[in-house]
C-alpha cells in the first residue's frame, strides 16, 4: 500500500463529501448524517497535514489543494446554514458581514500580489478552524449561535488581518508559514546578504 497517497485521499474526501452535506440540507432541515459527515470532514482536515508532514509529502500543490478543499467544504456549510437557519444568519448579519468582508479583502490582496490564494496554514487559521467547528456543531446540532458564532467571526477576522499582513510582508508566495512572526523572519532572511 502506498501510504503517501493518504493525505491526498483525505483532501479528496473533503471535496467529495461537501456537496452531500449541502444535499442533506436542501429540504430545509439536516439529519444526523450532516453532523457525522461534517465531523469526518473536519477530522480529515486535521490529519491530512499531520500525515503529509510525517511522510514528507507536504508539497505546495497538496497544501493548495487542502486550502481549496476547505473553501469547498465551508462554502457548502454556509449555503446549508442559509437554507436551514436563515433567520439566525440574518440576526447575526453584522459579525457575519465582518468576516465576509475580511475574507474578500484577503482574496483580493493575495490575487493582486501572487495571482493565487495564499496557503499559509497559520496558527490563527487552526484556532479559527476550532471555533468554526464549535459554531457549526452548535448551529446544526443545537440551533444555537450566540457566543459561538461571535467567537468564530472575531477569530476569522483576526486570522484574515494577520494573513493579509503576511502577504504584504512576504517577498514571494510561500506555503506553510505559521504566523506573522515567521513571515517577518522569512523576509529578513531574504534581505540578508549571503556571506561566504
């Protein structure tokens, strides 16, 4: 068995399960399988990077595919939330618009500078992912938004601002940059002349 294909398989799994989550929500309600599928997708997102690094196959292409799989998953989750919990989303339109604006700005800055999205996989992204998980389980499992939704919107906005700053700091597109401090170190190293 070729174990190096496991990370790619986990990323592919996330792409494939996302439309099924949306399909489950099309009738205006979700079943237990929505939660099960989302939890499985979330776990695949955690382990694809861990396994890729352990196997030494954490390439730029794989990390980009991982980022696109996340976009696919959470886009389907958002549309599902709009179908099933539109009233809640309207009630919390201010924090939701805050994060949507921050993410759109993130996309624009990266496309202008690099011609493609960033793929940093920062600590702040991981924290945002945890808050997203909590908010989604709260929303679809318990019909609750409240603190969980506010927290994920605040975490996502902070994450977006950090990564926008990182894009402005980094001289070239670089994947797997864990924080703005790592970005500053990379920039400093790129500006430091090599002495023999």
